C-alpha cells in the first residue's frame, strides 16, 4: 500500500537510505569539504560538497518558514507535501566534529542539483528523502574520497548485489552497461547544450552578420530555454524549429532510456533495448552535428570575420561534467 503512514502510528526508525559514511574533522575546514564516490576506473560516480545548494526552507525543522515560502510560491520544493513527510536535508558539514553522511547509491543527477521532494510512494513521517533522477550504481568496488583543505583521504567501498536476486550475471552486466551508456550520453548532451548556449551568448554580443547567422545554426541545436507555465508542468526540455530534436531533448531521451531500466535488477527487456538503440542513433546524429558545428563551422565563420577585420570568437570551455 503506497499510502503514507500517519504520524501518530507507532513505528520504528530506519537508518538513512543508502551507504552510510562517517567522517571526523579535527577543526573547521577553511573552505568547502567535498566527498566523491569513484568507480573502479577512477571516474567520479557521485560528488557532494558542503557548498551544494541549500533548500530555502526546511519544513522538518522550520514550519513557519515552510508556510511562508509555500504561500509565496506553491511550486517550491516540498510545498506539495504534508509538513510531516520530508526528512531534514542531509548536508555535508565542514565544521569540526564527527559527522554522518549517506550516499544514496545513485549516479550524479544531471543538470539541476537542488534536492527534489520525494513522492507519496514509500513516504515515512519525517523521513521522506528527496527523489534522485539518476541510475543506481551497479554492484562492484568503489572508493570514497574526502577532500578537506586540499588534502585527500580515501577509503574503499564495496556494493554487493542483493542475495535474493537470481538474474544471470550476463543479464546484470547488460543492465549495467546499457544504463551507464545512456547516462553518460545524457550527461554529454547536457554539457553540449550548456556549451552551445554559452557560445550563442558570445555570438550575440559580438554582433555582425556572420556571427548572427552562425548563432541561428547553434540555436537550431540548442534553443534558449523558455520558462515553465505558471500553473506548473512543462519547462525543461525544448524542441527546435518544427519540433526538431535538440541537445536538451536528446539528454532527456537518453536519461529516460536509462531510468526505464532502474526499477529492478533484471535483464533489460526487448523494448528497453530497442529504446536504447533508438536513443543511441539519435545521439550519434545530433552530437555529430554539434561537434562539426563547433569545430569546422566555427572555424569557417571566424575566417570570414578575420578577413573582414573582426576578432575571432572563441569556443567557451565545456562545463565540468
């Protein structure tokens, strides 16, 4: 039954969800403290910082602020939930002392890093943690890396498969490989969109017929975002001219293909594999067009500008994934 328990019902208390990580600081850190989960190849799977965004209110600790914020903006995080559902926001501390943190065993969310409220399914009074729209990390060897005042501390961490799972090893490998491929593709497309929007801003400020014409080509792949309707819904992914796919919609397509496989540790179905195949083809096309545009296309446009005595326009650095 997905109906949340009422707060007056006696119940035990579970530990925070995910992998619990304890750390101790002998003194206050002079800057942000970071905690990263690395996979066996050394790639960052999940990254946290004591400087991560903080909710403008915490309904579990400050009911008055919750009420004030939700009257001003009903779409603010947690405002659609009863006051007694949300758990206090879990934050990485940079203060002296003993601290406990929890990795939710998922990859880094793509784009927005502000915590999103959890839904009704599985809600527990004062222990409903934010939902994370990212795939689960597969079983295997990982490393926890804590960075304080520029000094790094590492500890191994192992994720083990639930012993009740009976899916063949090849099926689990297929699940992990497809999920990671789609997730990595979604991150790459999201980063390309951000880079394209930064380039469009440079082209707009530079002026000139060549720059504005090239900006139109860039925006055919990365149109400017439109605000979500006031009534909620919409926003986020936007299509180009005549409904053409964009780098942002590509990111959403790839992530959706990954998330469709996250509900159980089972071999991907034929329809899930087909969705990944379709997303892969679309990614090769759109990312190929973007890579050509930002290299050969930008070079050709700059050659025309320099021939006319105008300064070249550099490509903005790609955002850190």
